[in-house]
């Protein structure tokens, strides 16, 4: 596996310990207060402190398990205070609603508990949503003493998480509501049969409450996820789709001022999206990040070959060190432009990561050749090799960091293969396959994927996806007779002008 070693993931620093204590203390205190709310308002005897202690112990266990799971399986969230707060607040809110509703026969079933799972699935991921939904189900059982409510809360929430996906379209919230309603109503009917309850009116009321809870969950999630995403600094799918719109000011600038880079970015976006789907990564993030990864080239479009349109290349007259500095600078400039246009930080992080610390091989090779030429030594001689090896490789590397996620690693590969394959004269399958395989192998050997979550199996799937798409792009066209006629006529016209 190319991801961080387990010991690195589980590394527990003093800073983590302090943060753990603070987070756990705040969440335990809040949860204990909510659970013991009614007891605190009527506390008159010392014996009531025993109840408070019980709620405190239960809160400690629940919070400890939640934080331990996040630390072990979601280290990327563990270090984000906004994500931790986003998890804690809905948990406290739904617990308060359960406490206020009490253990009545109908009120707890009306609470839109599934909204917690929907929100976390859309804003974070399905794994976090599932764990928190399970904890909410446990809390509902503890507060109300109802096994039926535990099953109702967990199974309905799980159905919503399965259906909602990333919540990229409004219709998905409606589909989630339908799934939650069906499961909730089924659970209610099942428990009515299990408990041999013949009260038809009570059953109909519970079914109606199930439908209301499902609808309320979907409405609450759809109405608040964009607000919560903005409040907690989390990029939502709606925001990403808006940024992918070609009418965005920054994309319009790229189209008008650097059309070659714009076209390259679109191509990279298509490649990255399909490759991300092949390994179950976030395809939408990969595509939108690709659209903006090269915006730093807006400061000097003509310094990059895709915008030169066959014209003069300024790098032909520059020392390789200067050329490398110009090419590397588009990363820092891209970050500045991204902040100026207020792009989400989640996307800005892709700008330096799409090159990682990779070597600018062309300019490095040019510098080595110049060093050999300056010595006048014969190629392959000891003096020539020493002169070439004296060239500092670090001066020709990007500043990094290396890709931190699968999506960033996919973007790096899509960017590299698109530019390299486009430069080929022959676009048959063996040539494209060899080029893509070589680029992936070079990045792998260079350690560019060491900090991402990619596996060797992922790389195989990404390679095949990239090759399949590139073959579709560069497939051979039929040579239509009319095209031959136009070509011959243009040559004759050019010949007459030359004469």
C-alpha cells in the first residue's frame, strides 16, 4: 500500500492529546447536561447525583468511542476543528430533541433524526454519517427506553445515507425521504406484529409519524446543508457544480487569456473524473480541481507551450534554471489568484499538489547537457558524467507538497499524461499505453504517491482508465475524400502564392 504507514496514521502527539481532552470534555459536558436536563431542573436529593454520574459515564463512553473511531479511521477529519464541531452539534441537537420529546408513544417518532445522517453524508462522508447515526440510535433507546425506537432511528437513517450519496441533485433528497419513510413505516409495522399490538389507530398514527419524520429529515437536510457547509468551511457538491460552470469569471479569463491552458484543463478534468470513478474517489472534486489547477498561468500565458500556438518559445533563449523558475512560479501565482477569487480552500490545495515535488525533466536534462557542453568533454566520459551530476536537481523540482489525497494524485497523473500524450506524433494504442505506464512508474518511483491513499491496485485501475479515454480521444478517423480534395486545393493555392 502506498498510503502512510499505520504507525504514521496513528501517531499520537502531545498536541493531539491536549486536543482530545478539550474536545472530549466539551462534548461530554454538553451531552451530560442535555441527557440530565430534566434531572437537573428537579434535583433536590443527593441520590439524584447518582443519576447525573450515570449520565456522565454514559456520555464519556459514547464520546470516547466516537473520537477513537474518527482518530483511527478518519485522520483527515481529526485535525479539522470545523469538521469535529459539525459532527458534535447535530448530535447534541438531536439528543436535546429526544429529551424534550420524552418517552411518549408518538413524539419521539416525529423527530427527524435521519437528518443527522443525511447532513453528515453530504458534507463529510457516509462512514462518519453511519457511525453518528448508530450513536443517535443508541441515545434514542437510552432516553426513551424503547428498542423499537433504536431500530427505527438506525434503520431509517441508514436507508437515507445509502440513497443520498453526495446530494448533488435536489431530487436525491426526495429519494432519500422516500427510502426513510418506507423503512420507518416497515419497522413500525414489524414491531406492531412482534409485540402483538392490535391497536390499529396507534399503528396508523405511528406510520403517519414515520412519513412526517422522513419528510422533515429531507427538508431539514436540504435546507441547511449549504448554510452549514459555508459556516464550517466545507465545500458542498452544489458549490462545486457552480464552480464548474463555464461562465465563472476565472474560467472565462482562462478561456480568453490562455485558451490552450483552458482546453488542457478541460481535458484533464475529463480524464481525472473518469479515473476517480474507477477507484471510487470523489469524481466531482477531481474534475473541478482540474479546471482550476493551472490558473497561475494567467500571469504569463505565453511562457507555456500550450498557449504559444506554434509561435516563438521564450524558453529557447533562457537558461534552463530560469525556465524552471518560471514554470514553477505558476503554482505560487495560482494560489494567489485562487485566494483573490475566493475559491474554496479544498480546491486551492490541489494547485501545489498537482505537481508535488516532481522533477521538471526537460529543463533538468537541458541543464545537464549544457554542463557537459561547457566542459568540452566527450559524451559518456568521466568528466562529462561528473559535470552533469554536479547540476543541482533540487533547483528543477517543484516545491510541493506531494499529493495528500487520491483525488490530488489522480489530478497529477491526468495532468501529466494529457500533456505528454498530446505531444506524441503517433497516437496508436502501444504508444499511448507505453507513455501512460512510463509516467505512472516514474511518479511511483519518485515517491510522489507516498502521502496519498492510493494502492497499487488503484494505480492499475487509474492507468487503464486513462489509457481507455486517451484512445477514445485520439482514435483514427476515416480519411473522407472531400477532406483530401480540400487538402490538395490548399497546397496548390499555397504553391501559386509561393511562385
